[in-house]
């Protein structure tokens, strides 16, 4: 599998979680789509793109338990969070409820949006080690009459923990509160069934664990929530005129969810069209077995480093997947990351949460036992 990726052979790459790594066959498919686009850009973007995007969304929907018509493509999950945040109606004094485990960029989104609307972004502290039931209980206990939305990650970024999003959605629905799930790390890393999860809004990246090209992500919205969502750019999707592009004639007279979000003018849609190619690549290489093997490699690193330093994991093994935050002794995280990179040629992030330091290890199809051993042998971790 290592030969199917373009990773530098001189680097031990244990950071798939940050930006992913796209396999050669998927990049080749991207190139084919790009060449086809350039053969006649007017026909491709102006007349064919609506049908091509619909087919890609349908394939993605089948993989993640959703209807294609309830999905729109995004350049990344953070953009999807911004779409919901900037569209959601908030009044002065309203509250958006999150956890203290969320991704910093999206925390910043909610702080800014709430400040603009006179609302409040409140974060519930989730005690570690993780007890999933406490996440549900903590969020439910923090709800007030002014709570308008609950926001949480499916798999957290800094701590790599899988949160009980289905149970949170069930509890929130009983209270009449919509939920936005940030699934940036979930598609491809764990099995997904968005219909079963039941979130009002769900965003996810395809360019990370699904191995699609950079710039491919999605936003899923329940049908009753779609009318409130607006694109970051107001363009032809908001008019009754197709702008001379006959491929969108079917949308004239109705600014649908898909049309508002997808018809944004000139941009490269080929990363989105390549998502089905990435899904076929994973299906051809027995991805459930890849996930299982990758999890076992991360567990090996977790057990060895925790035993070495006399520290305990921040969750049970079933609460993380192909990526885990392994606790290490308290130290300067930037200095540790730099030492791992410069001394041992290991690409791995060092994260912090609640005063604790973690080496966040990702394993993917290309990861070997030798990669894990090089991490364990690194002088910086001795």
C-alpha cells in the first residue's frame, strides 16, 4: 500500500489526520477529470456540471447513509460549519452550546458569529478520561431556555476522541434543539450512517480519511433545515436566470439548497467529482481491514508509550479509531514536535488539552509496524 501513495520515503508519516494523503490512483482520476474539463470548459462547467455533481453526491450519500439530494459539496468541513453558523438565526441573549474539545478554528467561528449577533457561545467541560455518557449528560444539563443549537465534533481534533453524537442528537431532539455535528475526521475513519445519527446538520471532510483530493468535503442538512442555509457567495444560485448555462435550466424559478450552494461561478469542481473514485479505491482494497489494522498499530503505540511514561490513556480503546492522542510527560509541545521532525524525521503533531501534552498518532493503509517502532525509538520520547 505504501507504493500507492506519494509520501516521501525519507519521512515517517504519522499525521494523516491533518490533511490526509491522496493515493496515486485517485490523483490519476483527478487528472483525468481535470483534462476532461479543459477539453471544453464551457460544456463541462456550464452544461454538464449539474448532472456530474448530482452523480457524485449520490455515490457519497450511499457511502455515508444519506440521500444525495440532502448533500452539497464544500471545500472543507470548516466552511460547512461557517455556512451553518452564518445562516442560523440567533437573537441577542441566545446561546450556542458546545464542548471544550472542539476544533479551534470552529470555536473561533462561533465566538465571532455569536459576538456579532449578541449571542453567547458556551463550552461544556468534558472530563477526561472520556466517559461517553458524561458527554450526553453534561450537554443536556447545560441546556437553558436560551439554547438554540448544540455543536460538537464526531471525532475531536486535538484529542482524537469519538463522541456519542447519535445519543446527543436523540436527547437534543427531545428538547427541540437542533444539532450541528462537525465530522471532519469521521468519513472514512469510522462507518457512517447519517440517517441513523439524526443530526440536523453534519459536515465532513472527504480529503482526510476517505482519501479524496484536497478541497473535497460536504455539508448534509435535514430537508426541513435546508431553506435557512445560505452560500458564502451569492451568485447564480439565487436568481431565476441560469447566466446562460443551460445545464441549470431545471433549477430556474426555484433557489434550491443544491443550486444555492453549488452554483457559485467559476471554480474547479474536479476534486468533488473524484470522491466516487476515492470510494472505489477504498472498496477495492478492503477498507474495513485497513481500519482494523490501522487501529491495532495505534493501539501498539499507545500501550508502549503509556507504559514507558507511567501515564494512562484518556479513553478506552473503543473510543478512538485510526487516530489517537497518546499522553506524554508535560513539556513544550512545539519543541517536542520539532525534535521529532528534525532528529527522527517523524511527521506527527503534538497537541495540548487541559494542561496535558499528547502525541497524536494517525495510522493509515500505508503505515507499517516499522513506522510505529521508529516513533517508539525516537530519542525525544525516551
